[in-house]
C-alpha cells in the first residue's frame, strides 16, 4: 500500500492574522532593545593593493595616511635591499588605545611589552600604536617582517641582530656623538643588547644601526643573512670570537662616527 504524507490543515484566518501581528511586534521589540555593535574598522589601501592600513578605534583616517605613505615610499627599497620578493599584501593595524593594543598583543604573541609602540605579527602583519612616530614604527616593523623570509621564526634570536637589521633598513641612525656612553668608550656588550625587552635598558635601539653598518660594510649583506640563519653564531659565520667582534665594532664606530 502506497504511503501518503498528510499536509497540515491551514490555520483559521483570524488565528493566522494574529500570529503574524504577534511576530511583527516581537521583532520590533527586539530591534529596539538591540545595542549597536562595534564600528567595523576602516581601511586605507595603496593603489597597487600591496599595503593596507586597518584603522581601529581611536584613530582617524587623516592620522593613518602618513603610515600608508611611509610604506609606499620605503617598503620597495627594503624588499630590494633584503632580496625578498613577496606578492602577499602587507597589513598594518593602527590602534588608538594602549589597552586594546596590549590586549591584542597578548592574544597574538602570548605576552605583552609595556611601553612598546609596535611589533611584527608575522610575515604580513604589523601592530602599531598611534603615536607621532607611527609611520616610522610601521616601516621598522615592516623590515622585521620582511627579514623573516631569511629565517622563519628568528624573532629576537638574537635580539641585537633582530633589531639591528630593522633599525638599519628603516634608517634609524642615532648620532653616536649624542650618546655619552659611546663618547666615553663604554660600548655595550652583545649580551647586554640581547636582554629581553621588558628587562633591558633599550640601548639596542640606539646602537643597532651602527652594528649593522659595521657588519654590512665589512662582510656584506650575504654574510648578514648567514648570520641571521645561524641565529647569530659569530664565530662560525664571521670567524671571530664575540669579544673580537665587539672590539672591532667599537673601533669602527670611533673611526667613522666619533
């Protein structure tokens, strides 16, 4: 015997109309009680689509424009200098709140660096806190990201070299004559410059450019790349002990800058 599916009886006219009205009233009440969600971030995108600035809460588009302009001006040179070609767009997330910046940092890298204003969050992303130096910070972090093409996950291994590459590529030279400890011959050791961000005195940001200037001038960029891939093994790559490297670097700085 063939089975036949029965259809439900149509509702009575009055009951159906009441149900429709009740549903409409309920939807209206829900809409009235709903709270507006967070504003979706705006973006600024370069004409070629290679660079994207994501504008978060507390940042205006006019404050993000210099960041995009700096990337457009400096990024091609950095890629060429480091010998890296990458078609994937690069995103800079520009945040106006210190609290949000640190919260996102904890989620992305598992820790926080109070007092910092930017960090590379991988090969194709940087997080930047809005400050008057945001554009420079974005270029610095871009250089970090590009250098990851040399050796995956070499972040801060060693820290002095990690920062030296980015500082040099971003053009962040601090005049040694403005640093009393250098003028007095008190050059920091690589061990001191390698200290963790949260426990260091941050002198690596003052002398990092000088370190790479010395490395590049004496051995060339290919040796710098080898040093990166060896995680800073000076003795194997350069044929010097650490103390000999520090001695020669200090002599270079005194001769060229002081």
